[in-house]
C-alpha cells in the first residue's frame, strides 16, 4: 500500500497530516523533494510528530536550499532535478508527501502531477477549511482526474466548515475522509489522538 499526500496549496497542513497518517499506518515516510528549511525539514517534523523509527524516514532525493518552487530552487542551487530519479521506494506501507500543490513544477517542463501520474498510486488531497478551499479543492480534483490518478478522498484541516466540506465532496465526487482539527499543543500524542478521533483508518487501506 502506497499513498501520495498532496495539498491544495502550500502550508495547508499536509506535513502534519502525513505524519499522523504515517504513524497510524506504521508506514515508511518519504518526501522526494524538499525546498528550504533544511535545518527543520518536513522529514524532521514527521519524525518528531509520528514517532517513526529513523529507518522509516527515507532520505529526500533532492534537498534544495531556497524556500520556493522546486524548479526555481533547483536553478538557484545549480541543481538539475531529474524526474526519472523519483522512483517509488520498494517498501509497504509507504506515505509519500509532495512539495506544495499538485501542479508545482519540478523543472521547466515537468509538474509534480506528471510524476504522480506515472506512479499510479492513490492520492489524498489535504485542504484547509478556510475561505477559498472550495475552488482550490475542486481545481485540484479536476487536475487529478484529468490524469486518471486515483483519489482516495479529501482530508480537511482546520476549524469545522460543514458546508464547504460537504460541497467539495459532492461536486468533486470524492470521499470526505475526515477533518483534522488544529492541534494545540502540537505533539505526537495529541496529533495521534486527534487523527484517531476524526478519521477511519480503513479508508486508507
């Protein structure tokens, strides 16, 4: 079982969600491309929030210094991203986290969605519950369906927004997997409790 976690935008909570999901599944975690924040990367955050063993956090294929789109960060760092290097690790279960949203460019002629299309693994779309989420979510779902990428459903993050959550699920013809509330303080125990209370793990299997 392999799952790709993407977001409707950057900073929507997908790293926190990915940590919770990986912990619940006792999965291996992989962030193929990290842009910026190398001293406290998404892999570092997942390690702290999930309690996974160091061997379950796979090294990134690309670690880029500049906190911007991977294609530009790579150019600034004088690194050439080769999408052919982004082959899925042969391990199960596996949670893979993208960089930013689905249509983030890895190079001047390759989007992250192109790589996910080649992987053919199911996707969880993480969406915040704030204003604008309906448009961003439905556009992301359209992009996934246009590439025939399987969608497990949408996982919301934030305060309750029942109408937005329902209409995204209905118009997007996809499952509402649950909603992860804001966890405060954010730590491994609180996150795992919040995930367990708001998601049915069987929907991810």
